[in-house]
C-alpha cells in the first residue's frame, strides 16, 4: 500500500519535513478555505501542489483529495443542487488536469465526524478522541434542545443523560456545544447552536430513502465526468456509523454501500475504507468488507476504536492502531491480497493509498497544539505499527531509497 499522510496546509503543526521523516511518500489534503459547493480552480490546486513540492524538496506528492466536500444543498436535493453539482464537475476537471486522480468525499448530513471529547485522558497519560453516547444525548436533549430528541434514546441512556445534564455547568455546556459543532477537520466552518437548529429544520421530511436517492442522483451526475477523466471517487463511511440528531445516515454498513454501489455500477464510484468508522459498530466486519468491496476500495483510513458495547448506537474511543476491536492484521492482509489481485489483472491503480488515521496524542503531541485526532507522534506510531504488520506478512516493499543529506 502507498503510505500517505493527511496535511492541513502551511498552518498545520505537523510540517512537510516532519511527514518525510515519518516515512510517508504521499500527501492527503484539500482546499479547506473553499466553501462546500464552490468551484476549485486550477490556480488554487496548483498553489497547493507547489506548497507541497517546495516544503518537501519535491519528495512528497499530492496523492489524494480529502475532501472535495458535497454541499448540504446537494445532500438535500435543494434548489441550488444543480449549480453545486456543476461546480463539482468543474472541480473534477481541474483536479484531473493537475494529475490528481483519487477524491474522497462523504454524504453525512449536517454533522461530519462527531465526538463528545476531543482529548479524553487515557490510562497511559496520553489523550484520544471519544464519542460518549450519554454525553451526546445530554447535548441533544438539554443543550441543543431538539424537539422530540428524548424519543431517540432508550430509557437507561435517557436517565443517565438527564443526570449528567443536571451536573453540567454553563462552561461544560458551552464546551460540549463547541466540540459537537467543530465541523470537518481543517475547515474553518463550525456550527453554532442556532445554525445547527436551522440546518436540522431543512432536513425535516428527508428520510433515509430520500437521502439515498439524493446520493445516487449526485453520483449519476458526476460519475460520467469522473469516468471520462480517469478519476476515482470514494465515499467515506458515516462517523459515527449510526443516526444522530434524528438525521438519516446512509453510509454506515456493508448493506448501505451495496445499495449505492450497485445503483451506480462504475469503477469511478467507490469506497474509502475507514476501519475506525466501520469499527464503531459491532455488526461491521472490516476484513469481510474488504473482501466484498475490494475492487471498489480506492483509499484506506487505517485506525482502530474500542466500543463500550456492541449495541447500536454505542460509545467508543480512538484506540491504538493494533489494540482496538478491529482485527487490523486481517484487514491489512485482505488489502494486500486485493493489491495482488489487481496487479495480476493489470490494473493501473493496483496500489491502494492508505494513511494512519486518528492517532492518540502522546509525548510531545500533548503540548504541540495539533488538529484534534491528527498528532505527529501518535500517527507516526500508528504508521510504524502498520508498516510492521505489512513486513510481518512478508509483502511490504520499500517506499523509496534512503538519501544522504
């Protein structure tokens, strides 16, 4: 697998020289300053490519876009959807002209990845991101005060949420609202309570069936362009992979992907395999997902979580890459098998880009002020462990020759 690293731009606390020292050879990034629905121009794309080349002595390349965001208007099938889809197609044209072929996106309504604690203290003294169901329920019913929220939780969760809510100070409430509304990593956008309430109003009457229809319509509109340009679109699973705030989430399980990818049967429409997102449900088998969807997996996020239970929904935290409940060795073996199959088939895209995702904050990470979930040392540890798995399986290949300074 091609070892890549997510980079948020020149303001990222993890520099391009740091990434080179970690051993990655490819960069995963996006134009975070451009709003969802707006067009990416060739000039802006080339500027980011030049930043990567200049900052790494031409040693790193922009391999994957994460993400070219799908706007709420498209997800809703709203009046502005066609304009945003046209902008999306134009952005694909510009990316292809710049030689970037793999584009990750998601179809999560309103909230993207969601946590209730961005730096929960671990036993070893480091920190990790956590989603706590009781805390989220307390936010939903008592901070956001969403109408009908109580009906979405079982009695035990509801009772515990009300007790936790009673113990919250005003500071606790404000901090929780900021955490839940933090928005996409790297993005300057975030949700206030008022803007979040307004967004939820727009989704009234949009159920899972309609949401799935909107996703298929989006792909039907953009996949022909991607096919013509030789691009690979890959949808990231819901994170967490279950409904939140009464909103439908339609990319949480193998069955969800089966429905979308069967409806749009093209190699240009595929999956971002995220073992952390899928792993937050006990009924998702990540290795089995690789075996089923292997030919359509265009990008891999390798991370691990530990759940508090196998019920859906549940609480979980971001565990070490080889310590959580997903069998990472089985997943890596399945991905390497898929690469071997592609090579035998003669596919030009046989090498699957992967990145170590959501490391725990350890050592110097604790004072570095990195983007939550994206510390230097924690991800370096994860990449080293994953590289060790590949070596143990006997199928790792050098990423590049060492060079003297």
